[in-house]
């Protein structure tokens, strides 16, 4: 059997080729009943639009890019899956572009990517999404984008965003440890180039202050979002004369490294040391015991970022029509309590 064409769809739905094209491109000028008839014909025939050919023919592009620089493979896989699902849902192609966020030529690199790949816009993951100079440069070159950022509230402004309230979730994790009875709680930073790391630290700090606990700088260790940095940081914290009874890692990879370091020092988690992570990645379930963490729906966050970008693209192409701009969307990770946290061990009585 031959592959069905757009002409076959038009004949089956009894509409013009132009109407089919408008439905495929999700233009809002087509009547709902006509849209339904065309969509039914597409489904019955199994028609698949040729995205590359459509990009070449059309005055507007039907592909977007997802740009990231992140050492966490689980985050990237989840985010890619979310963006891809939005593209499939909306008839867009997708180009994945890993890059070095510290590169001095990043703006030129992304501008060339958009031009040569004929992209309609970009979804920016942290930390690119938090670089003001890069954002201003992309805007100056007329490149549409949506950014995924860490923020306690809607940042507003001129740049469309999907924002994640890491601060509140980190507060809840720290509060959970305090309410278990812990008073010396270590904190291991993620990469300081990521806004999420600062937001998670602020949640930790605010919880300690609200519960009247001192901020002990010896319990706060810099790091990156990696297992190795969690291991190294934990070894440093556990070597203190008065070691912490709990450690909060800025993500699950860090927390898994903390668990490994505790075991290598002969400590049992959670009875000798409670450990908490963040993101609810596969690391949180593969570690034994499973990690207390904050569930961050990365796939859903990335999917909404892509849909937000497409909504802005549709709005910009609705000439002469009053189409309200879509609003920024926020997500709040929720506390997930598992076996890696427990009340601190009571000191043994002597005599």
C-alpha cells in the first residue's frame, strides 16, 4: 500500500488542501467541526506529516530546539522525554542540543543552531535559562524561547517561563528532619551556576531560622550535582569533631554519594545518619535505603515549557486576531518520605 498523502486526507474529509494544512498547523481560523473531520481523516488514513518538508515549504518553522548543560543524566532524559511528547502532540519536530553554558560564544552558537536548523524557538534548561546576558542576546536577535527556572514565585517580566519552587520543597525537607529531632543538619550544595542550588539552600536556611537553629557554616559544603561530590562532601562532614546527625544533599545523586560515604565509614543509614535528597530521580529508589526526597516532575515541567513556547509562537502568528498571551506556569515539588530518614540515635547513658 502507498503512503497516504495530504491530498488523500483532503479527499476523505471533503475539504481543500489548504484547510488540511491549516488544521495540521493548528491555525485557529478553522471551524471546530471541520477540524474534527480532518483529524478523523488523518487518523483513519494513518497520515504522518513530513515535518522537514513542511519546514521548507512554510513561511514559519515547525521545529524547536531543547538546549541544556547538566551533568545529571536522569534529569536530561526526563526533560527530553517531556519536550518530545509536547512536540508529538503539537506536530513539531525537535532538535536536542547539549552545550557548554560557560562558553563565551554560546549566543552565536545558539543563533547558528536556530538559523541552520530552521527552528521556530528554543526551550532553555538551567543554567542557560538563568543567564541574563544570553536571554537579552536571544531576544535582541528575535529568537523566541521559553526558560525553565528555579523561582519561589512567578518571575513575571518579558521572558516566558516555567518556574519550579525549589525553595519551598527544600524547606519542607529540612522541616521534616528538624521535626524528627535533628539539630545538626549538614547541607551539600549543587552547582552554584544553577539557580536551583541557591533556592534549595535558601529553603534549608529559612527552615533552620524558623525553628531557632543556628546556621553553622562548618555544616555547609560546596559541590556539584554529582555522586562523587556527595561522597567527598559527606566524608568532610563526617570527619568533624561534632558530626551532623542528618545531611541534606541538593539532589539525589549527591544524597546517594552521602549514603555511600556513611557506609564506608561504618555508619548505618538512617540509624546513625539520616540522609535526604531532591528530585525523586531513579537514584532515590536505587539507593538502599530508598531516599527521602522531593518529587520534581521533570518530564511534566519540560513538556509544559515546550507547550508554552508553542503557544507563544501561535500567538505571534495570529496577525489581526486578539489572542491573549499564555501565562507562566509554576510547579511545587512535594516531600516524599522514605527509609533514609529517622529520629537521631539517642546518646548512650553511662553508669
